[in-house]
C-alpha cells in the first residue's frame, strides 16, 4: 500500500513580528496539516521593523520541536507554493475587511494555479483586533504588549523602542 503524501501548508505573511494570533492559528492548522511552512514575504512594499533573521528567530522560539519551518518568500505565492511542494496556502480571517482582501488574492492565485487550494481558518474571536502594526504602535508608547506576543518578541520590541528614545 502506498503511503499518502504529507499534507503541507504554506502560511505566507510579513510576520513583523509574529503575534499570538498567528501562533494560535498555526497551532490549530497543525491538527489538519502534517507540516506548516511559514513563508516570510521579503519583497513586498512594507518596510519591516525586524530583519528576516530576527523574524525567523521569533518564529523558531514560538514553535520548538514542532513540524513548522520558515522560509523567505520572494516571488509569486503560487510559484513558491509549488517550489516548496505545498498542497495548500493557509490564511487567517479576522473580519469582513480581511475577507474582501483575501477573496481578491485567492481568486488571483487560483486563476494562476488551480491545483493549489487556499484554506482559511477563522481567528479566535478574542484575537480579531490583533495585528503586528497595532502591537508595534502600542509598544512605541510603552503600552503593555505582553498579552499579544511571546516574551522574546516583547523583549525585542521593548529594546527597539528604548534604543530610539
Ligand atoms: N492574527 C493576527 N494578525 C494577523 C493574522 C492573525 N491570524 N493574520 C494576519 N494578521 C495581520 C498581520 O499581522 C498584518 O498586520 P499588519 O499589516 O498590521 O502588520 C496583517 O494582518 C496582514 O498581513 P499578512 O497576513 O502578513 O499579509 P501581508 O499583506 O503582509 O502579506 C502576502 C501578504 C505576502 C501573502 C502577499 O503579499 C503575497 O502573496 N505576496 C507574494 C506575491 C504574490 O503572489 N502576489 C499576488 C498575490 S494575489
């Protein structure tokens, strides 16, 4: 009997930095997929606060001994998914606003490659307001960000903003 091939999902994004919202979503996706590859987009218009290496270190710290890998994404998402032998693209949905954006992106991706499905998981209702840029803004003004990120990310944000004063 042939063994079924592993189900691998590519989870793309900026992850600048990874948040508790992303972490919960990935943990839930690990009950559906055998492996998750987190693709850090390095060539989009956003100017990141953290380097690629820093973002990788935050993700590795959040998922010790788990089937989670990190890779840079440089190019079209569907090409990257194919190159990495992923069966699916994974995305999270927090709100109707996310839906409109995701709908357009998924429609474009499936018109480019019909073999790669996009799988959506709804965010935990408690996390719908979390985003990396809001967390950075709260940290900039010394607000408490510890409920939203790992201790390693919280330390790095604290350090970043203490350097800039
Ligand atoms: N919990 C908390 N926050 C979440 C989240 C979740 N589950 N899911 C998304 N977010 C936040 C992110 O933190 C980010 O917040 P920010 O903007 O405040 O930093 C925001 O939602 C959206 O970011 P993200 O999901 O990281 O997407 P992105 O817009 O940064 O990246 C790519 C989008 C990389 C997937 C897209 O640009 C892409 O595919 N690029 C490759 C080129 C390509 O193929 N283009 C054609 C696609 S049609």
